[in-house]
């Protein structure tokens, strides 16, 4: 669909004296996935609600799939699928019956609704479970079925509001695989999430909200570079930690660390060779040396609350 992206400019929303959104501006290119991050109360769900016509913004402009969310709400609703934080399913019905019900509500007709249900069960790898009541489904299966229900009628734009909250790691992987498949198929997606690794894996671009305002925007890689680029992590025996830290600090300046892991800024890969040479000179044999970019988790803390930024991980990455 031409214009099947999302454009937001100067969006504002207030509840009495409380400002929920102020001058929020971003765009999602057609066929890409944007991750919307922020602390609880930062404005993520309010943004979703405004863009899906559940709330009327107090100011600014927004277009979804080429339609204005205020002037053309019905056209927007015909162009979108929305999966919220809680699955909107009837647990007493089977998975197939749920999908048929959604199809009938969307006026597909009995035959077309049944055919579409079978297609979606196959697409979301639920065919074997289609005849079982949803109350017997695992968390990941429920979320996959919830996504399928939102796509009974093909929509060019998909909104996912914290779709994997409360799921175990295996179930999150199942949902991630489905979202990646939808993105490869050209669906424009806006994802809010509380899992930083989720945005790192899925998002083409990331927008960080803080107190209802956009505080940062870019690809995950760009945001990592903005926070400080690469670091060299060095794992040493605890009894040699202070000695190694002092040697690296004398030669390289800034050094931080905890639990036996030392972290040195590494704007150049040659820093790794310097670190190894200095430790060898001091007679310190490192257990592990790793060159990496900051994680999106570290980026998020640095951009939203620098004072709360976490230290290096307890274990060096291999």
C-alpha cells in the first residue's frame, strides 16, 4: 500500500495538568520495524493509543498508512492491526474457533473465515494445536495466536505493545520469530518493549522516550556509538584486580570495573594489543579479553538516566 508507514510530528497529549506527550516526532518507513523504548510512564502506550485512534491527541499531526489519525480514524483502523499487552482471546474456544470468530466479526463470511483460520494456523505454526482449547496453550502459543487474530484481515501496519511481557525465554523466541517473519513480508511495525535485547534484535531503528519527549533516535548501532563506542573488557583473577587496574590506568587513563572485570575505552582495536602488553609486563595473565560495543541496555540507561547506568556485566562475554 502506498504510504503504508507511520509519520508523527509534534504529537501532544495531556491529562489535566499532567503532560503525557510533548512534541513527539518520528517516522517509521514502510516495511520496517521501529522500537519505542522508555521507562514505565514515559509515554509509550499513550503514543500507541493516539496512533491507533484509541485516544485523540491534543496537538500535532500523525498519519498511519497515509491517513490522518484525527481526520480519518476509520481509514486508519482499516489499515492497522494491534496486539496489546494481554491476549484478547476466548480461552474456552479452540485456537481455530477463535480465529473463525474474528473472521466472522470482520465480515469475512463463514467459508472465508474458516479458510483464513486454517491459513493462519499454518503460518503461525499452530496447526497441530488448532483444535485444542486456548486455556491449554503455553504463553508463547497464546501470543502467536493473538498475533494471528490481529491479522485475520491483512493489514499493512502492525502495532505491538509489549507483546512478550511475562513470557519465558523460549516463548519470547517464538514470538520474535513470528515478528521477524512479518517484517520480512513487508509489514510496517511499531513495537514497544521493556526487553532491551528485543529491540536490539528486531528493530531497524529505535526511538527512546523520556517523560513524554523523544530523547534519542537512531539505529541500535548508532545509539551504541553515541554512548561511547567500543570497550575492551578484561577478566582477571580477583587477587590481581587492583594491580591490573592500576597498571592500565597509568598507561591508558580511564578504567572502570567490578567483580574482576576491567573495562577500558577502546576507540581503536590497537587498544587490545596495548592492554595485553601492559598486563604481560605486570605478570598478570588475563582469563578473558573481549572487544565489544556497549549493549542496548547500557545505551538505554545512559540516555534516560546516566546516574543509574549499570556497570560492566559480572561475566565477560566470549
